[in-house]
C-alpha cells in the first residue's frame, strides 16, 4: 500500500477501473482514523457543469504511469454515494459509503468518525 502523502501528489490524475476504463479524476484521499492509512478516495465525475465527487475504496489500488487503478468497476463507482465538489462527507453518511461496496463499518471506540480527509 502507498502512503497517504504519496497519493495526494496524484490529485487530478485519472482514476481507472480494473479494466482501465477511465472513471474520473482523483480529487482527495480519506484515511481511516483508526490506522491513518488511505481508505477511500473521492473521484470527480459528471458533466463539466454538474461535477460531483464519488467515493471509492483504495484497498488493492495500484498506481501506474499517470493513473490510479482501483479494484472496482466504473459503473459501481459512478453509482457510489457522492458529495458536491464543495461539500464534505457528513458523519451520518459514512456508513452508506462502506455499505455501497459491501465493506464492514464500525465507528471509533469513542463514537468518532471513521474517515478523515487528508
């Protein structure tokens, strides 16, 4: 796995699915607050006048020359929970992001959020 600070340098680069179909452009990285490791990325998708940011897990993601390849297909990513380009992921919406990809979700021991933008 790559470090969060390394992947931030890829902001604006293409994000592609396992078949190398372009999904969109990398916008931000969200780390797991328990481990401080990259957990999700937001990808800018949509029409130029109606962009939105969708969430995709970074587990099993790899980097190539000029792109980040994720382990999920384009259709699934584009149907993922989204926020506006100037929005933020609300705590009550975190579980839906995990559920979309059938990933287990647990809040922190003290009830803290699971994801933090870096």
